[in-house]
């Protein structure tokens, strides 16, 4: 007697099943969306040819963007300097640094920990050549840096340059020393490369003319920057095509540069000077500049200094002039990224053609080597905008 009512009840439940299934579909959470791939991180590593201002980086980054390589993050603990075009300017181009010092003082691991590069572009060794350090010693430093890169990221691609020629007026032997170093780089790379972490050599030397492609026999002018960008591009594009980003626990931030960055390790024995007072803005209303002086490194009888110039006004400036006076008989022997003169104790530094125009808050840096037969007190610095 219960079969007919039971059959009717089961029929009613069956009729409700499609509606229940639809309801469950509507309230079930959607599967999580796939996380976007992290951009590939590229660290430009070197000295002033890379970082002061190293405008080949601006040309290279913009060429990558225009040819479809848009998911790229140039990384470094140093910020951009003025190159006249927007670009991702983070880098590890430390003016005046020797690759042998960076290796001996273990400065690279801190930079790697802050930036996590997948690819390193390395043009390093110019100051070592200038200091008459043997090619074998320079290459040993290269090896140590590569080992540190691989400890940070076992899949790092290292793109290393045969460095550009040198013909400074104070070093007639430097040109041949560069040739000696470059002639050993291919063999070094062949013995150090691995499948997981390839080393690619880019010839920046061939076709580069110090008379037409530099402004001082060492640092590239606009023509030299273009040549360097053109040489880097094929190797970097190929590396970007084959690389896979490595995950990090947090996104890599682009550090904001300051007048005396704490993220840039200083050579052993370098005192941290008291920051110089910010100069009083001068010039038209809304314009002004400030300059900060620091000692990068020193040794008995000499030192390396650096001055960072910042547009402290609210309007762009077209140029700047920095002045300071030494009290301990210091004498500047070499400078870069500024037209620098010294008359007695008075030092005057003016911008060069490519680093005078600064937007508000933008900055430029120039450096120098000097003799210091007595003390080495930090001078008070003034800055005038034009």
C-alpha cells in the first residue's frame, strides 16, 4: 500500500535535483585565479660607466619596451640619474669602484639580497685596469662574484662584457691593459659557465672608438651609449626569452635614492662623514639645488670622493655649479661626470652636457680622486642652479 506514495515522493525529489545543483554552483567559490608571472629582474652591475649616469641603460630599457619585452624590471640599490628620457633606472653602477674590491669586501651579497636578479649585466674592471691590477686577479674577482650570484639564485644568467677601450690622458698604458683583460675573458667564461647558470660574453670593445665615443677617453658619450645599448640588446633579449622568473616572498621594491644611500656599501676603511649642510637655493623663484659630499674610500695619502647634486626646487633646472674649499691641502687629480677645476683650495664643478638638466627632486652624481697629504676634513658645499 505504501509503494505509490513512496514513488511519488521519490519523483518529487528527483525533480528538485537540477535546481539544487544549480544553487550549489552559484554559491561555490570560484577557483583562485592564476598568479601573474613576476617580471624578470635584470641587474646592471659595474662602475661609473654603468651608473654615472650610464645612459646606455635608458636606451636599452626603452628598446626592450618598444620590441615587446615589457615584463622586465631593472633592479639595483642605486636609483636613476638624468638621461633625458623616462626609464627604469635602478642599477648597481658604483662610480670609482674596483671589481676586485667589491669581491674582496663581499659587497655583492647585500645588493643581491635586496634585489634578487634573474639576469646580471656586468661591465666591470675599468678602475682595476687603471690601477694596474693583473687580468688574472680581475678574473678571480669575476669568479667570486659569479659564485655569489649563484648562491643567491642558482639559475642566474650572467652577461659579462669585454670592457670598452680606455685612452685617459693620465694612463698611456691603459689601452693595452684593456686588451690583455679582454683577451682572457672568453676562456674564463668557457670554464665557468654552466647549463643552469650560463655566462654569455658580449664584446663591447670591438668598434668602440675612444676619440668619438667617449668624452674623456673613458666614459661613453651619446654615441658610445648607443653602441653599448646595441651590443647588450641581442644577448639580453635572448636571455629574457629563455629565463623563468624565480619566486620571491615579497615584491622587489625600487629603492628611493637619497643623498647618502645606506644601501650602497662603502669600501673597508671608509669613514662615514657627517652630511654637509644643504646649500641655500639660488636662482629664479622655484629653482634651487642642493649638494652633498661624501668620502667613498680612502688610503694613506689619498681618497675617493663623491658629490650628489639634487634639484631642491619646484621647477626644472638647466644646469648646476658646485663649489667647495679644502682646508687640509687636498688636491684633486682625476674626476668624472663634471667639469671640475681647482685653484688653490677652491674647487668648482659644473655639470657636463648630459647631466645638467634636472627635474624637481632629480639628482646627478660626480666623483673624483684626490691626494690628501694631511688631514681630510669634509668641506662645506654650495650649489647654484641655472
